[in-house]
C-alpha cells in the first residue's frame, strides 16, 4: 500500500515574490502537485501569480487549479471545499506531496483551514504541515511607516463585512485596529472614525507590496468606495513610539520591552 | 558630501532560519553594517542567532551589537535607543547601509520602531525601508494546527503584562485572543479562562519553530509559571472551520470568503 502523501499549506506572502520564505520556495519546488486556489473558473490564482516569478520551473509537477468563489454563504463554499479535497485526496492517496498555496499566511483568513479540516476528517493519519508566511497585515504597517504595535499596545483585527457595529468601542479600547474585508462597510467605518476623531489616524493600502499597490492617507476620499481589491485599513490611535524618545520627561507608560 | 546610507528594519522570522524571506537574505547580505539587538551586554542577539546559519558570511561587513535591556521603564530603554541611534547614525552619515535585524516582524513589538522614529527625527530625509517578516503569532497558530482566524473571525492581540483586567470581556467578544508577554499575568489569565469555560481551548507555545520549541496543550499546568521565554498563548473560542465542512445543515454564519 502506498503511504499517504503529505499535505502542505504554504503562505507565499503579501504579493512581492521576494517576500516568500526560503522554506516556502523549497516546499513549492519539491512538491509533486501544486494546489492553486483562484476565485473564478476563468481567473488566475493570485497565490500562484505571486510565487511563479521566483519558483524554479518543475516540468514533472502538476498544477491543480481549484476554484473557491468569493462568498459568505456556506452553501456556496462548502461544495467547493469538498470537491477540492476530492481532487487533492486522489493525489495524496497516490503518495504524492501536495502544496496548497495561499496568499499571505495559511492561518489568516485562508481557505486552507477548511481544506485541512476536511482532509483530516477523511484521513486522520494524514501528515499536514503549515509553512507560515508574511501576512499583508504587517506589510501594510511597514508601508504606512508605523509599527503595528509597540511593546505594550493592543491590536484588534476585524473582518469588516461581518460587522462593525461596535467599532467606536473597539477604537477606544485598542491602540491599533486593523480592518480587513472592507466591502460595503466603508460608510459605517468612516462614521466611526469621525465620531472618535480618528479619521486622520487611519490609512488604507490595497494590493500591498504588489506592483499595483495603492496607498490612501486621506480616507475621507473613500466615501462610496470599497477601497478596491485586497484592501486593508489600519487605524492607530496614538503615536507613542515617536514620543518615547523625543519627550524630555521620562514616561513609563511609553516604554518598550526590548529587543 | 556623502549621501546618507539607507536604514533597513529586517524581520528574520520566528526562529527557524529557513523562515527568513528571500528579500531579508538579500538585504542582510548586502548591508555594510548589521545592527544586532540583544537584551544584555554579554548575551547573544536572538535575531542574529536566527539569521546567521542561513546568511552568507561577508568579511567586509561590520556587526554592531546594541543592547536593549528588557524593561517597561522608559528611563531604562530611552537612553539605549538614543545610544543606538548615535552608533547607527555615525555609519549612516558615512554613507553606509545599516540593516537592523529583528525577531519576527519589525512592526510587531520591536525596538526598531523607536530607533526609526529617533533616526527620522534627526535626519528627516533618511531613507528607511522595512522588510516584513513571518511573525511568531501565525507560526504559533500553525504549530497549534488551527487557523488564527478563518474568513469571518475577529482577533485580539494583547501584551499581557500591560493589563488583562478586561480579559473575560475580550474572550467573549473575540474569536481568537493572542496573549503575548505573559510574565506575571498567568494567574489572572488562567482565572479568566476558567470563568469563561475556555481553559481547554487555550494552548501555549514558547520558542516557536526553534529547536527548543515547547508546546503546552494543558494550560492548567502553567499555574505559577510564566510560560518561559518567547511564550505566547492562543485562545480560540470555537472551531468553526471544522464544522463548516462536517455539518449536514448549511450555516451561513460559518462560511468563508475564499480563497
């Protein structure tokens, strides 16, 4: 009996090919099968378009394209997950190693989690290995020229399309609020920023680190907008790190724990 | 007049050398000076111990060791930041490129933010470039075999030593709570887990992806413990992703937005 192949979930980072890790490169190049998620049957896989320019071509390798439509409905997504695990399972049962590529990191808002769970339900002895990647969240902070959090700050990560009714409260309780999946939530977000006086502390980045990257520092301009593809907004209440070193008086609340 | 050198903040990832990105490798190997933070004058730099096994030796390169003691007190940390920027600035003014290495990602709980701000205060035209890295946060999720967040989940990242008085409330409002910098907060954390019935949904990882990695799935054993060095706890309220594909009845609240 052939031993089951290993299933890898591989994060390819936010968009720039050279933000793949050395391990991701190695795992992708060695895999028998690349499972490449895309959002429509006729579109390209964003994860593959990130990795392809830096990965060595491997003629023996199969590229298995899997479609997961953008949807909040389990009735839409679930059959696609089951079909994906059918196709991936066929390869695993033949002893082939399958690398499932994901944008960013496989643990953050990725379909890989569903695929893993269903595969483990069917084959409990399956070996699954996750290769973490650079997330778009820290890339957006880097692009904005701010820390996501200095040593003592709290961060909330909110998928906005699933509800931002308590955003005013969150903005008051967290030093940094990261809003992802903006969709139709923009009017509510802009209103909450106005109410908390934080409009000028917010910025938006879409397609971070990609050639088409867009940065919008005046979020008022986003009225009636969704921010575009792969957009994310960061709201940073204060700028304590700057004050740590600049202010004359020592202030323990602005210290860091180094390094 | 010599042009100012560029200051790079380079994330080297959570611990395993092959989790450096291709860009981090390139920037580190090309830099004239490596700024290597450490927590004591006699200790090693953790960031350098992560990168050294995978970086090509460069005999022309200077290694500048900078000490930032672990402290919450600005009076302790601030003079070290100023001294670090003195030393780094001397090199930048000579036109040399300086790469400041940080564990994980430079935007997450790193001293780099303070160094950048002070350097930009002194030399406003300085070119600063941040190379994002894999954070220990997603690595710990990967090690735990769970998603940090599926498509619709909320995440809170809390540095515990700065206060966990509202932890019960946070555990009720967020799908995933990441507790970092555990220190003396462990008794309060364990009590909040008991009160919310989430003790069995928590796990701790220290020194993620390093050879000395420790995973503790029964957090009750941590009574009177700080979890050790570089420890992090993840509390995941539910396990929806598993249910998405396993349950017979469709349930829109458990859908994902793919891919």
